């Protein structure tokens, strides 16, 4: 495993998923979040914190991808396959929120699950392009 490529892929995947989340959560879902002030009452956090978390998580996920690289197809196609299956796992994790957050609507869990799949596809495509077999 080439650690330089893994870390580079993790950082670039983190940046790509951060940008995707900005568009999906910050633009497309913004009006939806405003309708649920009883659920979303926190003050805004620094975007740099979200970027740092996105990069840290992406590095960990790319390590998993690199360790299982031989299972996936070459290039972006393999990254997309990994991203899809990882995203499906993330999708089901989003259904925990309605169970523990009062007033959290189920349709938001579906939205967040879909966004999670999109994030994983984006991150997987970047990882697949950089991390070779």
C-alpha cells in the first residue's frame, strides 16, 4: 500500500465530499432545515471544522478502500463500487436520528441517507482515481 497515495486520496476525497455536502446541505436542503427549528437549534459551526472532520473521516475510509483494493475494479469504476456499498451502509445509519432526536422527521433520514450515498460515491471516485491496485 502506497501511503502517500492513500493520504493524498483521503485529503482530496475529504475536500470533494466537503464541497458536495456544502451544495447538498447548505444549498439544496437549507430551506428544509429552516422549517425544523425545533430540531436544528444549534449555532453555526466553523466550516473549517467540517472540512477537518471530512478530511479525517475520508483518510480513514480511503485506508479501508486501499486495504481492500484488490477486490474492486481498476480506477474510478472500482472507487464508485466501493463508494456505493459504503454509502449503502451509511444510508441505514441515518435512520438512527429519528429514533433519538425528538421531532426528527423520517423523510430527513431518507434525505441524509441519499446524501451519504452521494458523498461516498464522490469520495470513492476520487480514491479510485488515485489509489492503484
